[in-house]
C-alpha cells in the first residue's frame, strides 16, 4: 500500500490529547503520580502524533528531555498533549506538555514538558521523507524555533552514548569473576 504524503503539515495535524484521572493505584509513596506511569502516557501519546504526521510505521528513538515540574496528585486529572515540533529526513521531534488539574477546584498547572524523537521504521512502503512541520500558534513557533539546536545537541549526545556503549561490560553481573581494570 502506498500513501502519498504532502511535503508539509501543520503542527495541529499531528496533535494528540489524552486525559486520565489519577487513582490511588497510580501513586508513588509520596502521594503523586508515578513518573513511570506518566512516561507511559507520554510515549503512547507521542507515538500517535508521530504516526499522524508521517503515516508510516514509527518507533521511539529517544526521550530527549523530560522535566517533571509539578507533582500530579490523586483525583487530579493528567492531560497529555503532543504534536510534531520538528522533522529530519527520517525522524520527528515531538513536543509534549502535561497539564494537571485539581478536579475539585478547577486549578490547572503545568506538570511536565518533554521532547521525544521518533524514527520511521523501514517497511514495504516507498519512503518519501518526513513532511516538514509548519507551526502556527505562538507556542508552536517558539518550540519549533529551537528544533535545530536541540537536534544538534541530540546528535552529540548520541555519539557520546555510542562511545560509552563501547566501554560497557556485557559480563553477567551474577558471575563470581570480577574484571578489574577492564
């Protein structure tokens, strides 16, 4: 199956919004939403944004920056909003903002922000490239404006991670033998 993609798409065309209530079983020992649970919400939401933008099979390449800004408590809602904020040849940066809401008072707060990178997975489709993103709102324009700088930083960090991986032991940690100085 071959789907012709446009050369450009607006941020809003990839926008995804998910809202969840925070229940007692979602809480850590401090009474706030587990960070891992929020990360799962973010990954799910951003994966849909990536698919909407390119209409190709994609996968998470990295969680580039996740800042927890405010805890989300029991009986609050967590609203995860994501959209494509920048594109490369085979990759997409997706910006996510997480809003908490005290459902008793209606007070809303910014709980977290996140940048993730998704890549197109090779498939039977004819690859045409990722549509360029067009920001429209002030928020989208500001986020998009920093894309190239963030991308450059990601590439440097990826090279560092690859170098680090060359020095990581693959020895089973439960073995008796200790390799000192290797």
